[in-house]
């Protein structure tokens, strides 16, 4: 078992894995898990921390654990903060004097302000804070859901990990039938459910505390209409300013960067801004599925030439897709029915040959519209003709299996799940502008539970740090 002195003295490792700007890579793969509650049966020699009601298991404690200056708080997790410089300023620490990593930064913020520091954090993270004095464990997930965090919800011992497969030995194999219903409707599992009855996923912007088991939101997506009287040109300039700022924050320091480039508006925008602001080589990566399929290379190659990037094209056959499907599904944890999952993994492996950080245009649809908004707006205008309420109309807009559930599921299963509440209901029935409600649904569920989960799990599987500026 690692003692606290050795944890504190291993300074050279932290210096190698951190930078003074907001551009350090995610420190390590998510190879850690926590047991909370009854831990008598856990061998202390297999843990890096074993005290009270908590046991922490990690393949690399130096990459996962930090301790606060007073030694009261221990932080374990995967953390990349895009606003590191701003946070250092709040602590009164000069950036030139900081030699720590983002996890150590959170340890100091927590010691100063406790849970009140959480709304200040921006970036990609899932972590746990162990308060040794009060014997309280808190779990935290970033605002957008870029990182995942799972936990078992029954039993004397609760298991927590950023990867679902890490806690697979500690749950039953009973399916969550409501999650199965929702997966068939959406091609991903929305909300805090997983396909396993005894495992839940912490929602973005949330904090879960043990021993009381309470969950609360430290940040929520809310409608905020500002400068409504300004011109379209003014709002366009404001959007451009925000995009410039976020892409600059997401670029790595002193190293090349990659961009997944389809040739569409979202990825082309990110590639162009990366090429404009980055002082090192920008590599772009595109996919081709062969002569018998639609070809987007004309568009992606045009963007690559315009932006003067080092362009790479990967041709993927249907045999490649089939052979790599089991590996891809394992990395995804909860399944995601997206045809680009296998290509994302293969493209990530290609990118890893030349870069450690790759940007992408994922999230553009949730932020700027999305394909489901149009049918939903039409249904809202003409529901006297379609005769559909908002929820069934929304489920049908996914174009999956919502209409076929009575035939796909056994009668007894359909009877058990058909009236179970939907995670989409509250947002669909909110009082905000109807279009903004649809946008919120896209960001909160498709963004967090499909898009970000897919791209981050698969880039991480390729040993890449994938960043989604949108």
C-alpha cells in the first residue's frame, strides 16, 4: 500500500506530465476504481489506500492520486482543466511557480473552498474527493459529460470507476429493462441508467456524496437569452470570438495537434481555427470507405489544402468494420449504435502515430441545431395532423425502434416498461422556448450519453487525448 509521504515526494513525475498553460494532456488512462463501505474482504496489499470505509485500487497511483497540502483531502481521477491559469490566479499562485498537475490544483481548490469550487472548473474530468477527517466521499463529473463515472447502487460495498467494465465483477447480470427500452429508441442509453440494474452513471454537472447517497447538481444547463436586440452580425461576431477562445484553450503546447476532418462545417471550422492559431504542425485525418460508397474526400481534402495541414486518409473496408466491432464495443462500455464507432477507433489509432492530442467537431449538432429539431418543430406546428404528443414524436425523430417496441419485446417485458417515465419528459414539458428545449435535450442527452462518450472512450482506447471544443 502506498503511503502518503511517497505520494507527496514523487514530484518529478508530476512535473513531467503537466504544463503551466491550460494545454496539458489528460494525465492517464482511466485505470482506477474505488470501493466504499464494507471493505474488510479487500486485500490491503492490492490497494493504494485502505482506511475507514474506502479502498482505492490503481495501476499507477502517481498518475491518479493527489493529496491536499493539509493531507485532509485525497483526490483520485482523470482531470484536464482548460481554465487552469484562471484557477491559479484565484488561488493567488503565479503560473510560473506552479509545478503541479490539474489533480493537485483541484486538491488545493477544494481545501480552500470545498464544493463551492466546482462551478469554477471547466474542462474534462471525473474524480472523487475523500475527506479523511469527516469520512465523506464525493464523486464529481464535468459539466458536459466528457468523462464518464459509474457506480453500483446496492450492496454493503459500493464500487466506483470511470469505466463500466472495471466494476463488472461487482454487479449482477440482471438487465435494466427500462434502459433496454430506451436504448432501442435512441441507440444509446440516456440518463443515469445503464443496461445493468445495479449500476448507475453519474450525470454531468453532478456530485454524489457518501455515506448519505445524495446527488445534487453543481451546474445546470439553463436558458439565458441575452442581447436579444442585437443584430445577426453582432451575434455572429460574438460566436466567432467564443470559438477562437475555446480552440486556443484546447490546443496542446509545444507539440503537433491532430483534427478529425470529415469536410463538414463542424470539423472544418475546428481544423481552420487550429491551423490559424497553432504554432506547430496540424495533422488532419479523414476516412474513406471505398469506391462503392459515398465519398467525402473531395471536401475534406479541399479544407486540408486550404488550411495547409498534413493530411492523412484512412480507407476502411466492411471487413475491417466487422472484425473490429467486438473490440470497439468493449471500449464503449454501454453500447452505442453509431455507424462511426469502429471508424473512430481506427482513425484514432492512425492519429496516434503522429500526435498525442486530437481535436474534433463532435457536438456541433447539439450546439447548433441537430437533425431531430426539424421534425419536432414540424410536429409542433402540425400536431393536429400528426396526432403525436411531444414524447412519442421525439422518440420517433431518432428513427430507431420506438414504433416497433411492441413487436420487438416480449409481451410481458413491453407491459413492464411501456409506462415507465422517460428521462426526456421534464425537458420536453419545460417552460422555456420550444426550440431551446430541443437544444437542451440534444446537449444533455445525445451530447453527453452518445457523442462525447463515443469520441472520448475511443480516442482514449487509442492512447489519444481527444478534445471536443464544441
